[in-house]
């Protein structure tokens, strides 16, 4: 559909605000998928439920108190792959009725992307009444690119956009656990995170210039430029209580790191003034996590249930306004995100009385909607345009399955697993080597 100059343009182009906390309000952040999954193919196969059991090297991250379950040294390695399907507002018509948006006329686009590689590694060693672990973990690995074709509202429209973002969060940590009596253990961890976030949006007046060098303006977000190796340190605490021989209760608190990012706003050739119009800095806060898990464990069968609280609301505290005007600052203040409550259920059955024991696992978990959304008011064109871009998503139900086999009297263990949902699929393979 052609756009005419007689239309009043909701011009997503102007000045960039200075330091602020959390995210920015460029449209590529509307669909950012930040899934803070537990490491390990074994955990993945059981729907991510592992806080109450935590009896292998991945406990260093999942629940450091669980390290006290390990009586021998071990090395653990994992590789993961992710397939993402990211939705975004592409085109169509949005209608505002007072303080509500009728989005039935809007058309969503879907961008597919894949990432993968090394995701977890740990060296774990017991010493006297302690167990120590040195580990690394990829907390997030996400990338997406897409083009929009300009949604309309009234006699206005959003500028066509070409967007890209990539996010990586890698942690290197040290964890330790000790037993207190026969039934209780405590653990703590210190994690040094490295963070890379690049996001950019170029905006165009019409489809004839979309993707060309004749753009209106461009916003860019960069965390720690390519040569910057700064790291941010965060901590974790965990406990595990062996209630009976078969029942265990575990809990963990994991602090999310805060990273600095820089921003720039460039006027494009379409404005006859291609230059950096403004720049600033902000803080990206990875959400804090609190979890409780209960596990039933017999010789051959395990049942696990985890409740995990994620402070997603920290992502929208004082959202940075990249558009400068007071009207857009008011619109940015209306962006919100609720804390999430994940529920994980997992099962494991082990055929232990054979030469090479085999385990099968299944699980499911509820992933609450954590897309940033705009809830009003809708009085100005800037507020209405923001509402078209930042719309709520849906809760998702994940299903998972996995298997494992042990060799050489338990010295070697190989696990594989996959997790499926509407928006993201995850595959994992891990190897454990134990030193008896």
C-alpha cells in the first residue's frame, strides 16, 4: 500500500534521551525473547524442573546447594541449539476506542532465526565437607531480523522499518556447597557475566525506499563495544533439605546482573542531514530469579516440580526513550511487563539393573507471557503508535522429552533432550565424565 504525503506521519525519528534504566522503546525490543532456562540436557528433558533434585554438575547454576550431593569429581559439557519464531506488528489497521485498542485489523509478521553452540561446562571437585565447582553458562543467545510495512491508525501510519537485534549473555562462575548435619545443605555462587547486545532500527517513508540507503533515521543500541571486555558480577544462594529418604526440598535466589549500554540516533539521507543527532547511555537489567523445587526420588523413579518467580518487571523500570520528545517520554512510561511465575513438572525413569543404565525423561512447563506491552493512555498519536508496536503476547506451554545412558560403571554419561513450544524449540546434548 502506497503512503502519501497528505497523511500525517507518526514519525519515529527524533532525539535520544540520556541515561535510563532497563530497555529502550525501539520496536525491535517488543518481541525480545529472554528465556532464562536451566542448563543441562537432563534438566531440559524434565521440563526444566531440577531445583529440588540438583544432583549433578549443573547444580552449580541451578541450585548451588545441590553440589553437596556429589561425592566424586566430574566434568560436564553441554551444547544447545535454539530455533526462534519472533512475532511483530507488520501492517494492517488499529482502531482506538477511548482507552482501548482494537487490534483485530493488524497483521503480525513472524521472523525465524536459529542460534546454537557450547552452552555449559563445569569442573566439580569434592574436598572434605565441601564441594566446589568452576563453570561457564550461556544464559541467553538470541538473534532476529525483520522488516515491517507500516501499520495504520486513523489518518496516521508507522514508518516502515528494518530491524535487527542480537543478545548474548555468558557467565563464568564459582560455586561451593557444604552439608549441615545429615539432611541440610547450603550453597553459594559468584558469577561473572559478559554481555553483548546490539539493536538497530532504520525507518523509511515508503516501500520503494525500504531496505535502501535512503532512510529517515536510525536508532542503535550497543552494549560494551567489540573491544570492551568488562564484566559484571552477580551472586546466587541455595539450600536443599532432605526431608526423608525419598523427598527433597530445594530453593534458590539468583541475582541478575546490570549492564551498561550506549545509544545513538542518526538522521538519515532522507532528512538531508545524515549525522548523529543525539546519544546516551542506559542500564539493561537481567531479571532476578527466585525458585522452589520439590523432588520425589526412589531407586528408579523421580518426580520433580519447580516454581520459579522471574522479576521481568525490572526490564521496564524507567524505560529509555529513544525519541526525545516529551510526548514519547510519556508513551515510554506506559510500557510495562509483569513478573512471571513459571511452573515446571518433570519425570525420570531409570533402568539401573542393566550393564549400561538407561534413563528416559518427559516434562512440561508453563512459560508466562513476557513481551513488553503498552497499556495506555491512548490520547496522543505517539501513545497510539507505541500501542501498535508493543502488544501483549500469550502464555506458552512447553513439552519436553529426553534420554540418557551411562557407560563404564557410571564413569561416562551421555544425555540428549528437546523442548518444544509455539515460539521456541530447544535441543541439547551433554556429556559427563566422573573421576572415581
